[in-house]
C-alpha cells in the first residue's frame, strides 16, 4: 500500500464541502481558571482554507458556495469529520453545517 502525505494544499473538497482550520480552544475561563484538556469544549469557530466547487442542482448546474477562503465561520458543534494534519486540526463539513460568517 502506498503512503499518501496530506497537506492543506493537496486536499480539495468535493461538491458543497468546506475544509476549515479549527481555532484554538480557550485555555482558561473568563475568571482566570486554567482548564485541563478533558474539560475543554470543542471549538465551533474556524477559518475556511479550501472550498469545493458547489452543490450540483437538478439541472446539472452548480450553485456557488456562500463562503470563501479566508472567511471566519461558526459551524455546528458535532458536524463534519475531524482531520489532524501535523499539529493543526481541521474539519471537513458540508456548507449547510455552517451557521454564520463571523466578522
């Protein structure tokens, strides 16, 4: 079996899928209490690093994605597939799981 090395530049999402780099989770609470790894919540904010060509319509045409590379987005908590490349964490999810663009 051949080894495949993945990087952000080699991953191209299909259809309406979006590849998101997950933002770092909070290390401490607003009150200053340090959180152990087991108490940290999975972040729901990330930056779009790759976007698929868009969803295919019934007539064969494509609907362009509403998000683009570089957008900071808020996505559903348990959506997508978690992927780890090196030390960075990514999520591959469908565009419908993105809730909002954060400015």
